[in-house]
C-alpha cells in the first residue's frame, strides 16, 4: 500500500503553537498549484505500487478553491496508478467550510475530512490564536454531516493553560454527541521558532504545566475508551473501521510520496524532503527541477524508526520481526534494553510482542529513544 501526501503551505493567520511550514501570504496560491502539478508529473516514477490514500495537509488545504483541487487530483490520477477504492482526506478549518464547498469536495472524491477544531472553548481558541470561533466549529460538523461526509476526524489540543479539566471533559463530550469516528488529541508542545515560545520566554503568557498535560492525557484516554474508541496510536483514537489509513501507512513503514514545500517522502531505502521555501519551490519547478535533500537510511536508522513508531502504536514491537528484519544484533540490543527497564514496569508482554502499559504511554517517545542505536546516516 502506498500513499500521497500534499502539503498546502498557506494559512489565514499564524497559530501561536504551530511550527509547520506555512505562509500567510496567499497571493501566490495559483503559482503554487501550478508548481505542485509540475512536481506530480516529475515524481510519477517514485511509487511503484497502486495509490491507496491521498491526503491534503498543511497549512490549510481548505483555502484552495474547487478548480485548484480538481486540477491537482486530475494530475494525480493522470500520472499514478490509483486504486479503485481509496481514502481521500482533506484537512479543513471550520471557518472555510460552507455547504457549497462541502458539496464540491464530495463531488471531487474527498470521502474523509480532518477538521481543525482544537477546542470547543472560546478562551482556548483565543489563547492559540485560531482563526475560527466555537460557533463555526459546531456549524462545520453539522454541515459536513448534512453534505453526506460521515468519515470525520477532529483535532483537539489539551494541556493549554486556559483549559481546565472540566473544559477538556466538555470538549470530549462533543465527540460523543456528534458521533465522531476519529479523534486526534495532541498535548500542546512548545516548539522552537514559534510565537508561543517567544511569548513564554518574554513571560507574556503562562508556560505549559507537564503535570497538567499528563493528567489531561489520562482523561482523554479513559474518556474516549469509554466511548468505544481504540487508542491505536499515542495521539489517535478511532471507532472500529475509522482508523486513518493514510497515517497508519506512515506508522507501519509503508511507502509514501510527499509533494509540496517541506513535504517528506519515504521508499524504505531513503527519505527525502522538499525545500521549505515557497518562492524557491515555485521557481525550481517552473524550470522543471526538483529541489530536495535526501538521506539514505542505515539499518540503525530503520531500526530506530521502527521502535519509535511501534511504541506509539497499540500493536507495539515484535522481537521476532526485529530478528528477521534487522538481525540478531538488533534483537539482542532490544532484549538488553528491556532488561534495564524491567523494574519500571513500562511494558506488557504477549509472547515476543511488547506494548506500553497505559500509564507509560505518555512517555512513549522518551522510552523509544532509550532503544535507539546511534549511527550516522549518509546524506547528500
């Protein structure tokens, strides 16, 4: 199974916490779309298997108009072998959604929406500098359902200073009321080079509280589990049949092609990433030239990625798979690290498969890093 990710690098305004590549200068959207279509043509040989998922992320893909989205999709279908039944996702912000757009998206083939709600609480939206209101969030979900798009995912952020335990519970209660099939819940992180980082350093706003975030994570996990949702990845919860097929490809080591500035691609042998500059991206492709860096993966790189993604998933890691895929050296290393962690009781074991206990899941990334083997990758 292979997927295509398209990074649409434009937003109406900058959220304080965001460190993704984007621009609020939207005057060059059409030039970007033209460049993206050119990149699709130039990368037509990157994937050698049928495309099962297409994902428009960003940025804010819902800023594109119907004709622009149609042109991009037509280019994909023209240059790639697209399966008959695919998952086609569009990330959308509530303030961009209206009945006309939703009808057009459905007609174009989008059968899944990921809606950037972040919170149903006005103080939290203001603190994050979001462009939409609480009322627009409710209206967006209602409109999507009326348009016949029922495979909905919503994003929520917890652990912000203005979000109390009670407010978080109220956010989660809307998931039940709206019968949402998929939820991505993220702990607020303070990333370098963001407005949030600068505001905290200047003591203009309150810093995040790690204890509060850990408590919020427990609330999210227990509440969504009670609603019948699988906690299938650290930040993702789904009712049966509603897992994100596209993101699951990333986490299970499948191949994917990333298109657009800053987008990453992976073909099991190497990883590459496009230049994170809109003007240079457009300029390069106007000359029919790709502009990316590439990293050829060592066995250690591939093992480290497997451990990172496996420990974030409900399936965990498998010593037998490590033995067969990476060799005895890596299997022995994994067993040795497990032994050093035995007293911490992080894991539950089923044969040679190890998964994190619920109380250890909030520490998943740190636990995974303890397994890493540090060797330099070859770059060019």
